[in-house]
């Protein structure tokens, strides 16, 4: 059978994967701090006699869009948006230090500062932050967390760990939606990083761009499937001709 079935198969698989990535981005167009995922593919010529015209589509290293999302003013004291390329450090479900741009925090009944999904927010020392019971929490521009109990002056209980990734050890998205360094090592706290309190970062997904991309990916998939049908038809015709000559 013609090798076109293999090249068409890789093209259809690439189009289907791109469609899945775009669909996930579109589903998170309103998720706080979400960074759009990118899908990249490269063309690899097939080596061998009589196959130099065949090209496979293989997945390349994918990443995410670094552009910050729009600022959404909430006025809530426990909402924060990291400035520039700084990230909040949290403790992932696997116990490792992870990073997120979603700055919607809350205090549990046990007095621990956590994200909206229940992950512990880490201090610049790498430990979870404990808040006194019934205290009013105030976030400073440098990440300082102050707690004020009724009738008492505010007291600093710690500082949020704000970290800025470098080009030598970039962040990579995990299956849980959190980001970690490529080396797996935690980043150092950035003393110059700042945040805006009472503000949340929206998703940086461009919904219109995603919809256009999904339409294009769907057409690419259909084109690859038509090539498979053509290959099947050609194979049947060749079989009929061979049977007549036999």
C-alpha cells in the first residue's frame, strides 16, 4: 500500500492534537491567571529509497504564551496580581514547589493561606503561611502579608514568595496546570518582584484566535482523511488491475 497512509496519519494526528490544545485554551478563556498553551510540530522527511518525497509531522517542544492577561480589579484584599513576569509559589499536590499566576487567595479554618483550589501558598522561606484566627489580612506591594486582629495594630506574618524565571531554567506546564522549572529545582525568591493587591490577572487566551485556529485545524484534519480515502481507492484500483492482468 502507498506510504501516503503513514504521512496522512501523522498529519491527521497533529491536527487532532492541535484541536485539543485549542479547545482547552478556549475552555479556559475566563480562568484566572491561565496562560495559553501552544502546540508546535515540525516536518521530518522520511529517509529511504523512493520515500524522499514523504514528510512526517512530528510534535516539537510546546510551550505557553508569556503575555500577561488583562488586569481585573476586584477590590478584594486577598486578590493579587504579580507584576511583570513574577509568579506566586505554591505547594503542589505532589509536595513540590510549583508556580501560578492565579492570585485569588483565601484563609482556611485552620488559618492557612491557600489558593482558590486549596493549594498552600508559600512564603519567601519556602514554607506555608499561617494566619491568626479571625485576623484581617492585608497584602503589601512587596508581597508582605500583614494580619490585623480587632483592637490590635497589624503585624507582619510573612512574605509571599514571588519568583521570576530566567532563560536558563524556564517554566514548563505540568499536567496539573501548575508550572515548574525545567530542572525541577525551586526558584529563588525575587526581592524586586511586586504585586497589585485587589487585582486579578485574567486569562491571556484570545478567544477569537482560538476559534479561527480550531476551524483551520478541523479543515486540515478533513484534508488528511480525504488523502487516506484516496489512498484506499487507489489501492483497490491497483488490486483490480492486477487481478485482470493475472
